[in-house]
């Protein structure tokens, strides 16, 4: 029985930081791009593979998951942009509730639509409070979810939102500037959220270099997610040797 939540929680307990690669199937439209993605996914630096996207236009969700599954046994976790992104070829799914927003469709509506498919898939469900932070520009996630991100410098709002998520019984909190954010979530926000919660903290959006990654880990992220930087430069991982993961 796959239990990636246990793996994540146990890593947090041991202060072993985890690096997650985000794969957007829409960006793997040609074989070369897919090949690059698979090479990165197999890199030793990557602990977890997240897959999903705000909008998938090329119908490649299943195909890309299948290719990743064939290439590696690393934990493969769906990070769904909507209720259609469910596949039994993955291990787990972050069942996201967009707790930073006030759009009921992404707080509970999409989850209701996905519930029967998730049950039938046999995926491990990881209930996750998802929080968008305004990191300098509108992102696909904020646009597609019709939700207003938490302002960049409102650490208190971010902290209380995460705490409420934990009190509601969610098992992880993901604070995200959105894919391709102009800058990462601030250290102060990560620290403020970390101080309030005991459950694992996932941080992503706008991580562009080893310094950004290091800062996010040091501020309290248990898992850092990188997508765009890896899409732009497959050699990015080679620069990370001294950054992650056990302090
Ligand atoms: C987006 O947190 C992820 O939801 C990753 O963001 O693509 O900016 O790395 P980037």
C-alpha cells in the first residue's frame, strides 16, 4: 500500500528536506521535451514528482504519466489543476482545497466532481490546503481559479489561513506563487506559516536558482517544488548539489 504522506511526514520529522519536480504535461508536447523531462525526473536530486497543470490542451496527461511511471519508481503525485486530472497510473493525489480564495468551486466544487473517479482510481489521497500568494504577476493558477491570491506581504493572513487549514484536518499546506511567478514566496511568509502549523509545508512558484531553493528550505519549507526553472534549463539540477536536502 503506497503511503507517500507517511514518507513526507517522516522526512519532515527527520528534517530531511525534499525536492519535488513539477511536470506540466502541456509542456511535454514533443518527444524531445518529454525526453528532457524524463532525464530530470530520474536525477538523484529529485525526491518527488508532481504532475498537473492549470490547463491541459494537448490530451497528454495519461501519456506523460505513463512515460514517467516507466522511467522511474519515484513517488508520482498528481497536483491537479481541476477535477479531470485523475489517473490510476500515479501513486497519490494532492486533494487541493484552495483555502486562500473564496471561490466555492475550488474550495469544494471540483472535489465533489472528482470524488468518484478518485475513489475508483485507488490513488492515495493527500488532503492539502492550497494557498496562492501574489508574487508579482497574475499566474495561470490565479486566473483559472477565479481567486484572489493573498497579498505578498500579508504574512499574518497567510499564517492564519494555513492554521485554519490544519484545524480543518488537512494533512499538508502548499503555499504557491503560481507557476512562473516573478519572485518566490517571501521568507517571512514561509516562516510565519511554518510557525503556526505542524503538518508538512510545501512551497513553490518562482524558484529560479539554488539560492532561492536554499532560502525556502531555511525559512521552513519541508518540500520545495520547481517547475519552470527545470523546463527552461535541464542543467539546473546540476547546480543544486550543495543545496538540498539534509541540513
Ligand atoms: C507551480 O509551485 C509550482 O504551481 C512551481 O512553480 O513553475 O514557478 O517553478 P514554478
